C-alpha cells in the first residue's frame, strides 16, 4: 500500500521568505506525484505534478518541486512567498492504486 | 468555477437520518472519485467509478454508504442512518486519464454536519 508523510503540520513565514515543504512517500514501484493547494474556503487546486522525465517540476504561481527517487521525496519549494500563499498544501501520490493517496497536509501562514 | 459541481454545499442533518449528495463531473471525464476530508487531515479515498462501473471501494465505506453513477455522468453518494462520526467534507473529483496524468479536478465539496 502507498502512503504519504508530510512532516510539517504548520509553517509560519514572513513575506519574501523561502519555502520548502517536505513530502515523503512509501511505495516500492513507479509513482505519480502531486501537490495540491487549498485556499481558505476554496476547493483543492493542482499546483504541479510529476509523472516522468525531469525530476524538477515547475508549477503554477512560482512553485516547484523536486522528485528525489533515492529519498522517496517530493518536496515543494518557492523562493519568495507572498501573503496570498497562505493556504493548506497537500502532497499526494498514485502508485498501483488509481486514486490519490494524500498526506495530512501542511498549513502555511505567511505574515505580511 | 472548477468544472466539478457538488450539491448541496452544506448539509445539517439529525443523527439517524439519510442524506444524499450529488456530484457532476467535468463532462468528458469518465473517471469519478469520492473522498472524505475531516479537519486537519488530508482527503481519504472512498470509492472510484470508471464510467458507470464502481471499480474500487475503500474499507472506510461501511455498509451505510452507497454510491452510484447510473449513466456514467453524475454520481450520488448516500449515507444511511447517519452518525456523528460521518461529519466531514465529502469531495468529488474527476479525471480523464488513468492515474490522473491530466490531474484530478476536485469540486468544492459538501460539508456534512450530523447533530
């Protein structure tokens, strides 16, 4: 069975700080990896996804993530956060299952 | 507008009552998923349809839960004899490609409160 761990439950940053949110997955086979964002009161939105190819994936709103197979990791990064990035961020994976398996999420609060 | 519509947005019901939620996926998407999300947790998979066939069901889906997608378009999720533990956000998602290579698209969810 596949599983996802997000170790940071709540991250607080000031505007312009750099962001890195950790995501580790557990699955022995080929995986597809996703980051979703949920702004307050809104639906889950896809930030970026990795299926194959270049392990450095660029997504919307200046976010990127790097797939490191040897570490079973898919960390999300942004060089300079904005107040509008305040949201909950979810890492997710599909492996043998056709559906997404999500981590527990990281709440990001950006202070103006 | 996400393209995936869910109705109602909120539902408050008394314990023991039955409730039904509806999901309208993006029209060309033949894959439809139901998830449940509780406070402070990521969404948990409930069930999956490809066209009208229900192909997977989570162990989370007790006998009180039933889902249908009769014509391969919209889907309904019914909870019978609701319990307080059923209080959660119920999310619907759809995709076109297997494995979600096009990216799963989520609806805004139905928030259920059982009192």
